C-alpha cells in the first residue's frame, strides 16, 4: 500500500483584509520550498557581489534569510 504524500506547508504573505474592503488584493501563498529557493538565490547573489570569496557563506545565508523572511512577511521562527 502506498504511503500518502504530505501536503506542502503554506504561508500567507499578507494579513487578512477586512471584509468591508472588497478592493483589497488577494493574499499570495508561498510554500516552504519556495521560501528556501528564494533564500538560496539571494545568498548566491550576495556571494557573487563579493566575488565568491570563501569564508562568508554563513553570513550570506543568514542575511539572505532575514531579507527573504522580511520580504514575505514571515517571522524568524517560521
């Protein structure tokens, strides 16, 4: 018997709009995999900007993680 696949965890990017605002934009939903891809891409571009000099990989990743989490409206614990 096949093992059921788990659904990806999704995150809301914008707070819920009040019901009285019909013109509010729809919420965008992003999966954990998409967030991780965005962090990796951002860290890569940070490394590229400094010429891929070794020794700053962790700093690149942590700064990219903070930037992406801020961009997606996620707290550090998410």
